[in-house]
């Protein structure tokens, strides 16, 4: 059976979509991915791996972004994508359509209805909440055109387009079912951002990847921004330094464009500057080496509706390599820590509490070893693509067995 992924992004840059494609391909599906090209020189059609084929949509990145920003004013983004999706379905004989992110639902719905094939909607985040946090969408005058609040009103309709919905966590699934009681629970599947253990474990460990610090390294991997809890982290680190704790912050990831100047000044001018290493980007192949060099790995995201939708990739990746984690009290990631005993939880946005929990970890090696091993075993046994991917296969088989679209849609 041929599955058609619809992604308003670059396939190779999205680990969730990449892992899902590999899960399906490994179970006998042919996966065709309509996505944006990483650069203008790549071929329109490319075989990525066995049973995974990339179809690159030819549209300038700037033009696509402008159309997206105008979506709630002039629906040209939907119109443009709908034409491409219809051509994609016809040319490659797509039998199940799989749209990634809420905002792709309408364009995909019109195309799937036209060819009478089922539609899977994959929610990578709580998009109506997320867009309210994006600087580009909420500053003046952009917000007058983007109209971020309209996505909250459109959510119910967009969810109704799908024959199956895939979400990041049980807590977000429960949230949607409570918010929209007419939704059939059978339609909503859970697939967390879990790692491909075999591939992640294949990367060699470079024990000299960092200078030999006589300090405990606290590692964060991901976007650098206030909403990701990095300000809280820096304040907590300053508290530890004033308490003469021997720590060093390792931050890897791009800085949010709207906050770039602020963080660059902060990194250079604060009391933490001599105890901080920052890299804007590192290849994922080096990730295990940085985890290996660290004492504690953190996910300090600020508690809000967007961050309550699921657990970031990095949390499970930290766990896989046997290090204790410290997370803020966003429900999905706090639940993982509570269930597995792989780390500690601090109150979101509270640097004092974060500093106390960090101190507890970095000063108790035995506790760190025990928690790290618990996390590793949890990923090996439960939180991995093989185990969690069964829900995606289940959704596809249900739709295949039905032989037609759900009567409700």
C-alpha cells in the first residue's frame, strides 16, 4: 500500500516524520513524501531509502512563507497545496494520505475527498496554542494579517476532517477528547517523539569532544529561547555558582531569531559567561558524545498549553544514553519522569527550585547512575520507535480494512 505524507517542511530535518516513514516502510508500506526541498539543486523525485521516496515541491521558500502567513486572510496557501497534493496522489497512486500538522488538514482533506482516500492527521504540537507564542505571528503589524487567535476557532473543524488523528501524548489525547466530546476515541492514536534506538546507538562516542572540565556539565539540546526555559536555566546556574558549586552549562541549538541579540549579550556579559559553552548547531551524530560528557541533561521548557501537548525528542534521547534528566513540570514530561524514576521535576520558571534540584543531582553520583539506568531501560523497553510505532501501523490497518472512509467524515 502507498502512503502519501504531506509536510510543509524539509523531510530530512524532521526526526518525527523521518521515524514515522521508516516505521511504515519497515512494515511493507511504500511511503511517498511531498515536502519542501532542502535546497534548489535537489531533484524533484528521489529515493531516500528502501520504500521511502521524496517528492520535492517546487515553490520558493519565501513565497511559501508569505502564503502561509496570509492563510487566515486569503486562503491561497491551502489552494496552492491542494493543487500539488492532487497531482501527487494521481501521479504516485497514493492510497492513504497522511498530513503533518493541523494547518495542513484542509488542503489535504479536499484532495483526499477528491480521490476518496482516507486521511490521517498528525498533530506535531498544539498548534492553536503554539502560534500564540511565536514572535513573528504576534508582533505588530503581522498579527493583523496572521490572526493567530483564529486557529483556536478552526481546530474543531480541522480535526473533523481526519479519519485518524495521531497525537504526541496521552495527556494531549485526553485534552482533545474532553474539549471535543463528539470525537471518537478510537480515531485518536498516540505516537510520542521516541528515538530509533538502533540508529541512535550506532553513533560512536567521542570521549574528547569537550575539553577536560573539572566541573559538572549540565546539557541542554534544542532551540534557545525564553519560552524553552533558558533564562530560568541561566538564573539557576548563577545561583549554583554563587553557592560555589562547580558547574558548566552546555547549550546546543539555534537561538530564536526574535531573541538572538538578547541571548548573545547575555552569554557574553553575565556571571555565567565563564561557565558556558554554546554551539548554534551540531550534527545529531555527535549528540551521544555530548550526553556522555554531561552529568545532567535538562528540559526546562516553560509550562503553557503548547508545551503540555507532548515530550520533546531530546528527553527520550537523553534517557537512551543513561543520564539523569531534570525537567520542568509540564505534564507529559513530568509524567515520564514520575513513571520511570529517571530524574527530577522542578517548578516551571522557578530558578531557585531548579537550582535546588540540580544541586541534588550533581552532588549525588550514585543517584545519578541509578536514575540514568532507569531512563535507559525505559527507552529500550517502551519508549522507542519499534514499540510505539505499533499505534501508527494499527491506524493504517484499520483504515485499510475498512475499505472506505469513516462514515463520520
